[in-house]
C-alpha cells in the first residue's frame, strides 16, 4: 500500500528531528522517500531591488535553496535513493500537487510548537491536510518530543457511521498489517445535554451504532475489536486512544466542501492535541 513517501522539508530543526521516524517508517513499509522543498522567490525587500533586478535575486534564492536541499539529511536519505524535488510558490498547494502528480502514497509532516500547536489553522500542514488526496501522517512537535517508531503493536482507527468509514478502515488495516501492527476500531457517540439525557441517548444510540458498525466492519472484512464510547467527541476519542496505548491514530478526512474545505470536521483539533501520530485519510 505505502511504497512512496513524500517528506516536505524546510531545513528546520523540526524536520531534522523527524528524519529518523521517516527513515524507520520507510524501512518498515519497504518504501522510498522523496524530499520536497518549496521556496518563496518573492521574499526580498524593496531595498534589494535598488541594487539588482528581481529576476537576479530570484535566481540566487533558487540556487541557494537547491544547494540546501541537496545537502539536507544526506546520511539519512542518500541522494541516489531519495530524490530531491524543488519548487517555488505556495508551499501547501505545491506539496499537495507534487504528491498527486507523482502518485505518492503518504505525506509525512511534523507539526510545529507554540502557536501552531494551539491554533493549527493557517499553517502549511493544515493547508496540506485540506488539499492532499493521499493519506497524511502528522505528529506532535518532533524537536522536543521524540517520535515513537510506527511498528508498535496498536493502531486505533476512529470511524463514524458513514459508508466512507469502510475506505478508512481498509487502509488502516492494510497499512498496519504490513508492519506487523494490530488494528482496533473506535467509535464515539457524541453526548449533549444533562447527565440523565445523555444516559438515555447513549443507550439508544449505542445499540443502533453497534449494528451499523457491524455492517461497516463486514464490508471492510474487519473481524477485530470494535469499541463504542460516549462523550464529547474530541476529548473522548483522544482519551480512549490514550487508554488503548495507541501508537497511531487513523481518522478520516471529509471531502472538501466549498470555501472552508475540510475545516468543518475534527481533523485539525485531533491532530493538534493527539499525543500519538495521526494518519488522516
């Protein structure tokens, strides 16, 4: 399933910290890794234009970026086996375009610390999540938190009751099985209102959800454990994944819809707060 991995880099310490994880993941899946960097050729001041033309400045910036990309993480990703791809323009759009046009199976990106971890929206990673058609693996700030290797024992696949969950579950099973990990299914019933109202809703919804989840599991040829929990969706899902000692959390991304794209779902909030890597499909 996963044979070609795209690793976007910006030459930061965060990307360097992610290298060991990407390298290990590629080895487990038997995949190749390509590094992509998108530079901004318009990032010069008006003062510089007094000294020389913009085209000359852009050419120099391109050459500097190419040299950095050629020398970045060479011990981990030798140039002979890990191609370098250099583009210029909007980073998120070009990363997603590169992944699509070159048929990459997975994009691996770190999240950054500080405001990005609290807000997420507006970041390059968030935009890639919106635009990419292939799965995207993201994780918490890799410079300060050592990423866990992906071949641990448990992948948790969080699914809803829509038919698209079959696709998500199939991918989770296949990717986990290739590296010797097991898959368990998690479904959260959203709770609202007072405690007694929530109890009544949960009891009724749990029975209905169990039947529907059995149908989805059968359609995905999944015969493993299915766990149903109730509560606020994001908090309950992350808490249950933590209790299960999940090494990877797999979630579905909704199809883009109008101007806000996938911003209507929980993808960003889950990635922002998850303590384990998240594969969004």
